[in-house]
């Protein structure tokens, strides 16, 4: 037995609305349509099923036993379809109950907490998973649909990908991070070439700050003496605080060790900015959870102009 093409979920929804109300006018009002449309849908449903569902008593439609059987089955069918749609969309990352947000470690100082608080106000039922990592790692996970959006530095590798879109948040200057007792900590600005013989600590490759530091050192005309490389910016700050070496860091991390680590501006010739933003797949740009995050990002940009 083949299913008649006139048998549609929409007609079943109309039928169920009529069974709940027992009245054409009430069913039409619930569905925001006309009495005629409700009557036509019920009549078409009977034709598709090839059996009557109602008997006529004057202008009233009285359900037959067949109508009650269909009502019970149709309710379960419609719920199953709705659940199927929900699970399918969730598997594709659309309007899921969990939102997987990737971010740089340095953005957890201020940016990430504010965005998450705003997102929870917009979508209180949403559970947010925060995954921290480097620019390279986070971008890889985004492309493999392991993350719904990432907060990263908008460098060339991110900006030129045709599958992704981005929304800028703010720009951040690169500073010299020096222990508070260092002679450089008291300077208004520093000539990086004066630290040619100093020891530095860097993040590992893949982090945007590592790439930016490499560019600044190239401008200064020397390759730094690197004592160690670490995998997160807070460990790096701790090493600077302990006097292990100097580092080049974005200004947003300054408040973490404000009393013990000084961020000293570089001379204008070494000036470099990181442009921070949210990156997401174009295929997901209509997802309600992502739209809520983007709205909150726009508000953040207005509150924190570069």
C-alpha cells in the first residue's frame, strides 16, 4: 500500500486542531487560518485515507471511530516527526541545547565571561561548553564541526577561508611583558633592540601571539634567545613574574599580574595589533544559538570600542 500524496503532516495538524476544539472556528483561530481552509483540509484528508472520519449533523462534524483512531496515531506521529527534526538539527549543530564555544586562553580574562553572561541572558536554557586552545587548534576544530564558533585572532589563515565568516570584536596592542623589578618596567616605551641579549619566553607555534611576536622580532632585526615555550598565556605570565625571562603579549592580559608584571609599550616602529573576533562556518549562520552569540558580540564591540 502506497501513501497517498494528499496525506500530509500539515493536514494532520489541522485535523488534530479540530479534534481538540471540536469546532471549525476555534480550530481556524488556533491555526490562524479560515474556516474554509480547515474544512477543506479535513475533506482532503478523508479523500487521501479513502474512508470517512466524520458524519454530518446539520452544520456540525461528528467524529467517527475512525477519527479517534487517527487522532491517537497522528498525535504520536507528529511528535515523532518533531523530535526527528530536533535531533537532526542538533546533530548538525543547529539550535542544539549545547553550544560549543572555542576561545584563546587570553580572552578568558574579560571577553569570554562577558559574552557568556550575555548569551545566557538571551538563551537561558542553553548549556555552553568552553574549549580553550591556540588559533590553529581552534580553527581546525571549527572546520571539523567540533565547535560552533571560535573567538580568535583574525590572522590571514582565518580571514581567507571561503567557508568561514567573521565578526571583529576589538584590536589589541602587543607589549613587552617585564618583571616589575626590571629596569625596562619603568620606561614609557621600550626599544626592542635593547633586549637583543635578553632571555624570552614564548607560546608554542600555533598561537597567534607566537606568530605576532615573530613578526615584531623580525622588525627589530634579531632572533630572540628563547628559554622555554609554554602552552598557555597564564603560565607564560607566571614565568615572567618569576624572572625567567621577558615576553611579548597582548594588552588584554595585563590585569592578571598587574602588580608584578608590567606591560611596557613598544616604540612606534615595532607597533603591532592583534584583531580579535568571532569566526563561524557560513553553513551555520542562521542557527539561532549562533545568531544570539553574534548579537552579543556586536553589543560587546559597542561597549568596548578599540
